[in-house]
């Protein structure tokens, strides 16, 4: 048997070498293909994940822009309400001021004693100050409890 193998080897050395080289080439090509396929699959997976992440970020940006737009609309509406409130406050202040001025002439015919009239006059002055300067002005004529807002 060993003679047969030796003889076979000596006669077919070149053919065996060619078959061996062919098998090595086929195996190498197969392994290269497997490696290339794995690399391509990883790249495709990474690209898909990048697209998914981009879509998620774009959706987040779109929803954030909608929130910003809503906030701006609410802010504009609130600013309009503040202006309207300020105008109404100015009108009511002017009405109170005119009323207090018209009532000051009526005190001349009053039959109350001087202490009561002084208290009423001080209350009128406090009311005038509160309507013209606001309730939170810090002086001795402000209404009680206005210091709570300042703290």
C-alpha cells in the first residue's frame, strides 16, 4: 500500500499540487465571500439604524416646532390680554379719579365732626393713591396686606 501511494505520488505530483491549489483558492474565495457578506450586512444594518435615528430626530424636531408655534400663539394671546387689561385698568382708574374729584366738593356741607371727616379724608386719599399708584406701592398710605406681595 505504501508503494502504491509513493508511486501514485511520484506520477501525479503536479496534478495533486494543482488540485490542492485549486481547493485552497476555492476555500479562500468562499471565506472572502463570507467575510464580505458579513461586512456588507453590518454596513446595511448601521445604515438602517442611522436612517431610523434620523427619522426619530426629524419627528422630534417637528413636534418641538409645533410646541414652539403653540407657545408663541399663547404668548401673543396673553400679550393682547395684558394690553386689554391695562387699557381697562386705565379707564377704571380715570373713572375713579373723576368720581373722587366730584365727591370732594360734597364734603363742605357735611355735618360730621372733625375726627370722622379726617378719617374719611385719609381713606379717600388712600383710595386715590391706590388707584393712581397701585396697591403695592410702599409708603405709609398703602393698604394693609400689600407688604405680603412684596415678600
